[in-house]
């Protein structure tokens, strides 16, 4: 069993725990209701679902996308020039 990782707030209070996926899979096998709970949570909370690039198609106006791309390219050129 791998060690757990704790997430703390600015006061040091533990607010969450991260467990290795292999440990989570073992727990889910032992307690099948957890898998159902996980699936229900994903349905209720779409922000926890996995997104693909297609989910974001058209989310940004082409003009804005071009301006952002130009800015990134300019920044990259400045970075390369200064190195």
C-alpha cells in the first residue's frame, strides 16, 4: 500500500486526502456501492467529467483565438530571443 497524501488549507487543516488509484480500486471492489456513488456524482456534477477537445469547439470566437495565438507566438519569440 502506497502512502496517502493530504491536502491542507492555509491554516494547516487537512481538507482532502489523495489515495493511490490502485488502493481506490481495491476499496471499490470491496464496497461496490462506492462505484455507484462515483457514477452518480459524475452525472450530478458535470464539472467532474472528462472533457475532450470537441467539447470546447466554438467556445471562442475565431478573432479572439487568432489574437491569443498571435500573443503566444510573440511571447515565444521573445523568450527564444532572450535566451
